[in-house]
């Protein structure tokens, strides 16, 4: 990355240096959590000399849905937002892995809880970014004493800022008790998701993941993994309710998300999962996933939006060698 260039952001209608983007302390979303956001990753491919944004359109379509749930309308189409994002990344001169944070939020500086009749604004920030959690070892996780918020409380389907207090309760409880991460159950006692990750278990050659009705965020990594498991690794995937104790007896457990990427789990509530380390499926999936997100797999090149126009055209014909 060129250190001379300031990080640019889109803020309330203009492109400005990040240091100039400020909101007032009475901003509605700050007081009441009335915003929705996305976390998007971009991966730098040194061989291609190119930065690829992973699944940006899907993220902006989800932002559009979250905004609609909160009675807001995005000022641009998802396609236009992808364009703005690549311009911010290239304008900031980022040539390393990066993170993009768009947020649509209730911007009026007023007192009063509601969703309607409020001005809403959009920002998009970009920044260099590495791993969010350690994915080179198996994580020790717990089931949280905090229950996942229900669709009729704050819908997890919308990526709503205020809802992340629920995730923060679970994550801090887990980490302050010595675990790496928390898995939340929903009010029916079934497995929902991690604090910021969807979840997959492997049992007897089939992979299971909670359905979209289990108070989960409908993850883009989740959808990616379902495709890669079925299409490339030949592993059947079933979306169904998962019991807490299935986490104890499964062969492998994986957490996944844009931030977490693919994080294998070695124990749940002190019960060892599989061999306790990174399992064969987890390792195969990680290898394949990182090839895909870096734009090295031609079949999935359309999932990766290039940022720089004048990249070297060396798109390798790397075969999908990973077999499970
Ligand atoms: N669940 C929650 C609660 C999350 O915050 C995230 C991260 N966005 C995920 C799941 C994973 O979603 P995605 O793969 O779209 O990043």
C-alpha cells in the first residue's frame, strides 16, 4: 500500500479522508442502534497484482434488505455501491487484504425512539485488514448463556447495529471465561450461530447447518461454503435444526463468516470435537476457499470483483485440486 495516500471513505454524499468523517453525539443510530451494516473483504493477489472484492454485490443486496427492514432506502443501487467501493479502494491505493464497512444509519440528531420519519445516511469505509480470529488452530468454544435474539425481537436476518449487543454479550462471556468464541442457542434451545459466524457440523459424511429460520444472519460465506461443499468437494449439505449436544458428538465443527473466514473448532463446552485439531474437511475447505477468494479459481472468478483496471492478466488456470 502506498503510505502517502489517506484512506478514503464515502460519507453523507461525498468522498472524504476517513479522518474527516464525523457524526454528532446525538445521532439517532448512536443512541438507539438504528443502523445496519456490512462487512466485506477484499483479497490481494500478488501474482495477478490485483485486489479482488469478494461477493460485493451479495453484500450490498443484503444491506438493501437490512435497510428495508429498518424503513430505510439505500441512495444507490447495489451495483452502483460496488462501483463506489472499488473506487474507494483504488483511490486509497490499498494493495493488501482489506476490509470494507458500509453502514446505513438514522442520522437525525434527535431524542425519540422510532424508525419512521428520520433522515438516513450512508457511509462506506475501507481499511487494510488481516485475520479476525486465529484460523490456523482449532478454536475452543462454548455455548453461551445468552440466547440468540428472535426474529420478532430484533431480526438477525437484518445486519442491524443494535443487535450486535447480543453478540457482544456472548463473545465477552466466552472470552472472559477462557474460550475463543461463543455459539448461541435460540429460544427453542436449538443451535443458532456464533457471535459473528454461521456454523456447520460434519456427522457421518453429511454436513448440517441451521436453516435460515434459526435466527441466523443469512451469511454470504455460508452460501459460498454450501456451494463449494456440494459442487467441489462432493459433500452433501442439509439445512436443519441442530441440537446443542450434536455439537459434542459431531466429527467436525466449522465457524464461517466474512471476518472469521473458515475457523475450525476443536472443543465445545470442554468436549473434544473429532480429533480436537483442524479436521480433514476443515483443511480442505480452507484451501479451496482461499484459492477462490483470491481469484485463483476461474470457475468462481465472477465472485471476485477486481479493483484495479490495469492488473496483469495472469489469471492462472489452477485446477480445483482439493478433494475430500
Ligand atoms: N452471523 C453473524 C451474526 C455475523 O455477524 C456474520 C458476519 N457478517 C455472519 C453470521 C457471517 O455472515 P457473512 O458470511 O455474510 O459475513
